[in-house]
C-alpha cells in the first residue's frame, strides 16, 4: 500500500467514554469527539452508543445497534480517501474471479469494486478511478490503466 494511503487516518480502537467517542489511531494519536456530532445517535441509549467497533481495516466506526457509522477521516474534516497524487499517471487494477463475480482492487489503495463479467468489472473500475480523480475521460487526461487478471480462467471468461 502506498505511503499516501498508509498516512491517512485509520483507527486502531474505539470506545464510548461518557458522552464522547474515544478513537485511538494507528499512528498513536487519540481523538475524543462528543456524541452530539452524530445525529443518528441523538436518540440512542448509552448501551447502543457502546455497541461500536472498527470496520474496514480502520477506515470507519460502526454502531451495530443503530446500523450506522462514520469514516475516520471524516472525524478530521477530511474526505474518506486521500487526494489523488497529480504526478501519478499509471494505475494498476487487480482482477480475481470468485466463482460468481469479478472482484477488482486498485493497487496501493483501499478502492475495490466488482462486476458480473470481466468487461463489467473493468468498466466499474475505470468509472471509480475517474470519479476519484475528478475527471471525465482517463485517456484524455493521460492516465494509463493496467489490468492484471490473476485467474487462469480469464481467457474466454464471461
């Protein structure tokens, strides 16, 4: 995973502490925020507020009892993912067939998508990348996409 993604805020642990959320970050920082920041917890009981855990490899916090969550970067006023590096002009997607669909991951990031066919997975991956980079046309922007298909059945796969 790239340094840009490793440096983005990620939670190591979380807990409810009185009227506040306590977040310990992987880089050693600690953050305490009032539960009043979260509208979805306005009517929650103390027990429901304590029913929380880290999700997505530290990317977010989820309250099971109220079926809601937040991203850790959001707590800092940041977007969910780090901004794109304008110097990067080549992106590599890894494709794997799980028996039912094609799973796609953008190397060096936490971005993932899928498609019922390899063609659909490639289309979804490019749409995701274009949205992340905030551009309409990858080719026109000089962005090269490399597709790495990691399944032997890829030849002739649907």
